[in-house]
C-alpha cells in the first residue's frame, strides 16, 4: 500500500512543470498550517480517536487540493509530512573513572514540541541520577572492590509510524547484570504506547502469557542450552520471579510492527540466558487490539 508521501511524490513528478503563483502558495501554506493545528488539538483527545481523525483529515485535505486544483498539484508534494516531529539527542551524561570504579551513564533527550513526549526527559534524567546515586553508595560500602556501571541508549526502530528507544544499563561488581528498558513512541499520534492503550481488556495478559509459554517449551525442547525457571526451581528459591506479566511489563514494537515482550536478566531464567525476548505473533492478539489494524505495516 502506498503511503501519503509516496502519493504526493507521484503528484510532484507528474506536475512539477506547472507554475505556482506566490498567492496560491501562501494560501496553501495557510490552509495546511490551520489544519495542522487542528490535528494537534485532536491529539489531546482519546488516543485512537485523535489518531484516526487527525491523520485522515490532513491527508484528505492535501489529496483533495492536489487532485482538484491543477496549479497547486506540484506544490502539494512539497508540504511537510505530519508525524516526523520527534528525534533523539544526547542529554546529561555522568562520567567518573579511576582504578577502583568506572561510571559511564549516557542520558537520551527527546527533542519534540509534544509535551507528552518531552516529559520522557524527566524520567530519563531521574533514572540516570538514581543510577549514579546508587553507585556512589556501593563504592563507599565496597571500597576495595572494582565496580562499574555503563548506561547507554540506541534507536531500535525509526520509521514513519514508530520510534523505539532502548536504554541499556550494565552493572558489574563481581557478577554482571544487565537491564533493558524500552519506550515505543507513535510518531503520528504523538503518544507513548503502553500495553493497556493497545488492548480492549486485560485478557491480553493471559493470551500473551500462553504464547510465551509455548515458545519457552519449543526452545527448551530444541536446545539443551536453553533453560528457564521451572515451578520446582521457584519452590526451592532458585528463581525469584518466573513468568509474570502485568500492564507495565517491558515491551516494544519491532521493525515488522510486531509486539516483543522483554524479561530482565535473572527474572525467568539463569543469568547466562541474558534478557529473554519473545516476539508475539500478531494473528494471536489481533482480535484483542482496540484497533485490529494498528500493528499493520
């Protein structure tokens, strides 16, 4: 399926030779700006309503103008695409290295006019400060031990629809432990995606848990190196958590627009298994989504 940008680009190639007067350009810019403001006002409404109404409305206006008024067909292709209004920059960083400890904490910064997305910066900065403060205490308590904390971030996905930011933190003190945190941003709706926002009811927890259990059984059966905590392990205190999902569980939407559930190191398996990730087949949860087509690519 062609995207809005592809359609408008096609118009531009076809009608690029048609001249556009300055008055016409100014009129179109004024109209587009007005509709863009309406679009962002609609973003303050319920997530799904604002996304559908705003995106379709702006697209319809641009397409109608491009099709029905010959002098502005080529100019229409030059209008900005709503949705690409967020990017990741480097924020406050913490560095302190000597022979006994190493601190390298990098903090991301969301550059966006959208207040909901910009508010993530407070969370990122607070998390970095907390890591630094905890490490300072550990250094004082364990003066003769070598301690290090490395915290960084990267973009996993950055397409027309989603921006996914992964924050990784590794703490080493005798043993090593890695934590992965994710934020999935719907760039078109200007919203941070959460699990409750995606689904109609809490039944998704049961369905996703069943899918993960099936994948675990398949992995264990096919490879002797795969191991996850069993009920016996948990009863004997070998594992501490096991397979438990909730509304705030760590997840992201991958490049194929599939839901990926992430477990922290040691939570459902021994440390050597790292941070287990499970890609949930969209067909298994599509009927539970508020918008059945939301994960379509």
